[in-house]
């Protein structure tokens, strides 16, 4: 399906006349996500349905961001429709296996190094494209990496993504999911695309052991702990290869200016040795079947893998006045 797939007549119609909703497949930022059939062509698509009254400006921002990205490793945006002035339907590429987080939760298993390498290689290619266009994802985690029926990994959920200006190349907004946040994002030192690389390293740990570091502590405390402690490692590094441990270490460098770029990481042995997507065929087929049977809304008993994360968006003043004060009080109390 191409970006100009919809006819002029379709673009003027109520989306109910163009699509048949088949099933709900998840929750995204700002809305629910459905699997749907495009009536004229029979193509299967993913549709995010968002109430217009909810954060409309943020939704338009996400759409404009998605329109600007054309990359095989990023979920494709096809178009948007307004239904009866109450809902916005965002039509996107359908990824049958769901997110990597979904796959781990449904199968109640973490991923092998070989599987992680294949997924991370594609993710890095997506980040390489985004970063070369001065775009930051700002919420890299297993829940935002989707797999299609071929096992191809694609970046998704751009509700908090940002565009850097050529003049500054840094942002100061505290946006993301706490456990995956880079230290410089939490400290508001100004951050660039390398913040995504830190989050990618945390995602590697998440896929290998089922959860990110510090997931056993309150997210408010995690915001204090992440910048103050050494970079995290796998809980049992001896169980993993030297290449994998080294790759994670190169992502999780505290000083952002010393962190490798996506292009450099693609040249490391862990990624260079990655196999083809064929090795993901088994888990993709298994997850696809479980999802089609409603598994996403039943399998919530694997706490070691599935994490209900807290999503934070703070403006600078609120962060400085409230969060730092709270964390200092916690620190003094815990000493």
C-alpha cells in the first residue's frame, strides 16, 4: 500500500465506509489500536482511533511526524480520517506479531541473543535514518518495536518523538518512560539523538531478562537512581556472550558525547553476526496466533516480562520545583 493509496473519493468519506474493524489489538499513545480491512483492496491495516477532544494538538504533531518518515524499519503511515468530528482514525502499516513486549508476554519467555541481534539490527537502521534527519524517538523500548509477519522489526509509537533544529541539536523536555530514560534526559542537561542509544541499550537488557534495570523500585526513585549510579548491566552477564555484553556497554555510556552512534553500533560484532529474520519465524507465528485469539487481553500473569510502565511528560519548571525536591527528600530518608 502506498501513501497515495486512498482515492480522492475515499478521503472525503466516513472511515466506516472504507474500513471494516476486525478486532482491537492494543493501546497506543493517545488511543486504542485496531486491526482493520480496507474494503476496496482487502489490505489489512492498523488503525489508531483517537477521541478528537483528547490532546488534539499532540495527535496532529504525531501525524505530521509520521508523515515525514519513509523508512522500511519504521511503521508506515498511510493516511488519516475524521469520523463525525469526534474521532480521528490514523491508518498505519499492520504488524501481525505485535510488539516485542507483547511477544515476550504472550509466550512467557524472554528472547535469545540471536533473536535480539536480528531485532536490534533493524531497530538501529530505523534510528540511523531518524537521527540522520535530526529526529529523536524518545521512547525506545520493547513495547515500541513491532514485528510483522516476516519477522521484520519496525519502530512505532511516535507520540513523544521530537524534531531537533539544526541550530541547537538538543532538547530540554523530560519525555519518555522512566526506566529507559537516558541520564541527560532526566537531568535536563540538553540532549540529542544519543538519548535513543541509551534507551536501546536498556531495551537489550529488557529483551534478555524480561525487564529493564531498576524495575523493582518506584519510577520516581528510578529517576534519581539512573543518573547517580554507574551504567546498568545484565543481571547475569556470565550467561551471555562477550559480544552482547560489549554491545550493551557501548550503548550505556553515561556521557552522551562518548556514546556510539547508530551507524557505529551497526558495525559491532554483535550486530554484524546477526542472522536473517527467518530465525524469528517461530515466535512470530506463535505470537500472531495468540493475538488473533485475543491473547493480548488475557495474558497478564507473567510479571517478570510484562511491565505496566509509567509515562511522564513534565515541563521544565514543574520538574525542577517538584520532582527534584521530592527525590532529595527520598534520598535523605533512605540514607
